């Protein structure tokens, strides 16, 4: 089997102990590990090191990550420089091959229906950033290769389907309906996201696209996905 592993929202050191305790031997069956953002708490760059040290005790494969809202924009260079063993995607893409499969990965922090109050106060052009990002992700997903597995890796949820259980009043700052439309239009094979800690529905489909919420507080472990 070709298996990928994925997790988000460890918020190290907040859930670090629980995360490390959850790492089982089956984890080493995965060909790649996707980190879907918010792996550290409030911009603590050094807090990613114990996460990776724990992972490397049982997993030797490729690690691909995106930035969440806790990996603050102004700290991106520090993450890139401090953790060169991780392939960071930021509104960008990569292609990898393992076990006879070719996987094209489009990675992004994602977008929200409505910026948070903090974002509105501190990022004056945040609405324009989100609108431009939606279009960029649409264009990248439209270029999908027919002989590849096409995967979208995003921190913010692109659909309401996998955040059910959250307070509905919070939906606008957890997901973006525009991205749900993009998925319906471009039809990637897989979508992996985080950010929603309290959802009771952790996987869903939009047509043939499989969608997984891999937030650690919701899953209590790493998500293993047979592709």
C-alpha cells in the first residue's frame, strides 16, 4: 500500500507530550509526512525541534509542511533556516514519487471567509491577500497532472463539511466557501487540512475528492491515509 501520514495543530509545547506518546510503529509505514500548520504555539520557532526529534525516532521519510496561523508570517525565514530538513510549501507546489505513485502537492496556509479580528487590525490588506490566494490556488489545481495523485495541503479548512461540531458562529474564521468552490471546480484527489480542533466529522467528500481534517486535538494522533 502507498500510505501518507498527516497531522496539524500540535501547538508545541501545548500538546507535545500527547503527540509524542501517540507515535506508533505503524507510522513508519508512511512514505511521507505532511505537517498541516500550527505545529508550534504562538510563533515559538524552537518548539518545532522536539516535534521533529520525536518523529525521527520512528520515521525516516520526507517531511512536507505548510505554515499555519501560529507560524507567523514574519517568522517564516526562521523556520526555513532552522529546519532545512523540512520541505516548506507556501502557495507553492512540489512533486514526489514513492511506491510507484506520483503525488503532486499544492501547499498553502489557506484562506478564511472572514479575517479574524486580529488579522483585520494588523494586516490592512488581508482581504485582498485572501482573494488573490484563492485565485492562485485555483490556477495551481487546474494544472493537475492526469497521471498523478493531486493533493491540496492547507491549514485553514476549505469546507464546512469537516468542521461540524464547531460553533457555527465561528465558521467564517475556520473555513472559506470560496475554496470549497475551487475544490468542486478543480477536483483534486485529496485535501488535507487542520485548524478545526473540535470537529466531530473528520473526513468527507466533495464529489470524488476525499477531504481529511488532521488536527491533532480532534484526532488525538497522526492520520494515516491510504492513497
